[in-house]
C-alpha cells in the first residue's frame, strides 16, 4: 500500500515541522525580551 502510506507520511512530516516551528517560535518569544533587556 505505497499509495496509502505516502500521503500519511507526508502529513506526519508536515505535523512534525509545524510542531518544531511552534517550539522555536515559543523559545524565541521567551528569549527575545530577556535578550533585549540584556542588550539595552
């Protein structure tokens, strides 16, 4: 069932990418005010 597993694998990879982007965005949003306070 290659035709069945391929779209599912693509959706899974897309979900992982979105999940990692959410983690990076949350990390940047948490670190950025601390970085600005340290610079200024």
